[in-house]
C-alpha cells in the first residue's frame, strides 16, 4: 500500500532508519520527497520487483538529497505487476528481476510505450530452510521439482516427494524426511517466482506433459520479509528469495546448497553468483519509459545518476552482485537504445 508523502522531518528520520537497516521493507511503498532548493522539480514513479526495490530506493534517497525538488516514489509489488503499470504508461521506471516477457513487450507496444532496458546487477535466487532443519543441506533441481512442482500438490511431508523424486531420477543426498513440509515463497506476480519456474520447473514439466508452474498449495507472499519469517517459523520449512534478503537474514534462516550438475553442491555467495557457478544466478534490470524522458525533465538526470559510478555503488550496498563491466549498460543509456540489449 502506497504511503502518503511525509513531512520533511519524518522523511529525514525514515531515511536514517532505512540506511541503518539496509534492505527496505517491500510490503509498502517507499516514498521520498522534499521541497525547495535545487533546479530540478517534478515526480518520478518506480514500481516493480521487490528484489530490485532496495537498490532503487537507495538511489532515490541519494538523488533526492541532491535534488530536493524532485518527488521519488519506489514501490515493490512484483515484477509482473510492475510491468502491467509500466505498459499502461503509469510509471516512469519498472524494476525487474527477470527480462521483460514477450507478452509484456506486446502490451507495451500496443500502448505505444517504448523502453530502454538497463542491466544492473546479478542476483542468486536462494533456497532456504530453518536453521533447526539439520537433516537437509543440498538439493538438486529435481528434488525441488518433486517438492514444489505441479505434481507435488497435496504433499504434506518431505517424504511424500520421495517416490516422485525417484521416478524423475533426481534423488540427491537429501533425506526425504518424515516431517511436515511447510513452504513459503513468492506469488505469481513476482519475478522471483518466474525465475524459479524457469530454472527448476519448465524443462521437467514440458518433458512430463504438465503445466509449468509451482504447486498452488503453499503460502505465497509478495513481501520477501514475510517469506523469511515464514521460513524461519517452521523447523522443516522450504522457500526461496533473492540473495540480498537471505544475506540480510542469515541469523533467521539458512541457505541450502544447490547441485549445479557439474561441480556438485554450491552455496549462494557473492563469489559463486558472480561466477555463475551457483545455478540459480539471474540478472536484475530497470526499464525506462523512453517517451517520458522528454516529458519529465527530472527523469534523465535521475537515470544518469543511477547508472553512474556513485549510483551503481548502491547495487553492492543493497546486498547484490555488481557487474564486472557496466560499459554495455551505460552505452545503452547514453545512446538511448530502444528495446532489448541484454544477452545472457
């Protein structure tokens, strides 16, 4: 739910709290606005991925300090919901934890929305459980399919997935324990959900002739902090979030290693995510409405700052992995390259 713009004193207090806490809470809108001073004025609305939200919120806070006449609103309803707003012309920038889909491209095209795709960072989708769950340390994609895929609907215990796991040939060192399986994860509006389905579910689902989706019977939330609390609250839990939310909550939850099929079980770390050794690594983006660059005099300076060295420093501050080379991203912005420019 979007917050009302606060008074200057409240905003300063919020900024100090946010800076101290790191990742912003993504169940509400983060709004930063002051008035007076500076040459720029206007408003900028950023919506989309709850994973990317902490980066954009930090950039917005920095920019508003130098440009107090610009009102900046950052919210994180999810990548899919963000693109719905973006392709309806309602937002200036869309945060995304996956590349834009063909259906979303078509929606933007139909509405006359042209966009610039800017690759920002690398994230590692982290598969989590409780610290009290000492029996599980590593999973394969096939394990995760057996536990969370479309054919696992109704499984109430880890052991319920054992026969399916054996059938698909994916049993790992994981013990299919006779304990309640409590799953908390992102919902379908989330790019983190889409990435999980793409990496873990798609190929097996197609091979087995079933719909590519997770099981519907788990606790889904658009708020990563709610997911963390859900995983921490049950001994034999399972769930997944972006790396920054895991790294910020290591005292509450533990990450399971994921078998990459080559070197074996790999934990999500900045090093393994950057190298691609961790098999659930993914790109993070912002998408800029090209038409609004001309209409909104504050938008281009804001993106200029976002892709500058100082702005991009917020990637690591927010807990994600910076790119080794930001040249292509900065060139795409400088040259205002319309459409896709990222290649995996």
